[in-house]
């Protein structure tokens, strides 16, 4: 029992160290509202965390057969824990590796369409929401391409959120390979249909074998989640200044 408690303590300590290191990376250049201060938002922002794909829709797949859906979920669950620890309200679109579709649908196309519509409905029914959709990228034509990049929708506030999260990712994940946030194409159904600020975080490239290995490691998933959480908190502090 003592050994188990020590292991749990070490794990929690590691999580908090990664989280606060990511916060420091974002905040060191200026004065911001402390993440744990009493916020004056009314109503408070609820961060909707969306692990992309799920179930039979695995999303992008590496050359070795690693599907993005389970990595998306692992990063999202860690992100949810960190944001809740920091006092943010959160909602997850899924907590298991499943498709969020209505029952009784026969074809994959029908189920995928229903899945996306249900995600939109959940976001739209959440008061004062921000959407963070977590995904993995793939570019088989350039297997050396790697790194995390953020895309933002056309809703007010999304670009600021994307810039804050990208800054945190550049500091904590992309050192020497810094990227810039970009506006998301209108072809992305979820981001086009919602009426709240939304960003899509491409955490890495499954077409890069070394990055694929990293993306499957819990410690690296935690680093990604900590960086995204730090960016969200940074953007939240800007709202209150």
C-alpha cells in the first residue's frame, strides 16, 4: 500500500510539474491574471473538449496502423483533468473510443454525419462555450514534417485563443520548429456550424514515425495537454484584462 501511494504521489507531482512548467512558458514575458484567481466572467466559460473521431471512425492512421482516435481521447482526458484542476468548467464530447451517433443507423456515412451533428448540438447547447477539438495530422508525402499546430474558426475570440494555445505549444512542444496558427477551412463541418469560438489542435503527424511513437507515450500526451491547458488559461486571463 505504501508503495502504491508513493507511486501515485510521484505521478501527481509529475503532472503538476508539467502543467506549471507549461504555464511558465506562456506567462514569463508579462503580467497576467493568476490562473487560480476568482474570475469575473458571467456566465463562466465552459471549455468543450472534443476528442476527434472515435469508434469505427479512427481518423488518420499511421503506416504502422496507429489510429488517431485513441490518441485524441488520451490527450483530451488529460487536458480535461488539468483544466478542471485550474478551476475551469469543462465538457467532453466523448469519454470512450466510440462514435457519437444516433442508434439504428445502417451506413458508415449516416453514422459519421450523425456523429458530427451531435457534436455541434452539444457545443451549441453549452452556455458560453469555447470548443477545443483535439486531432492528429498526417502528410504522407512529407514524412519529415512534424509538430503541433492550431487552427481557428471565424467566431469572435477564436483567433486570440488559437494564438495563446499555439504560443504554449511552440514553447513546450515545438522548440526549433515553431508554427503559426491558421484560420480553418470552411470545409471542416464542425467548426463551420458552431457559433462559438473554436480551435482545432493538430497535436502531431502520424505520417512521421518518430512523432507517432511520441504521441503514444503518456508522458508526451501529458506535455501536449499541459501546453494546451496553459494556452487556454492564458487566453482566459486576457478576457479579464
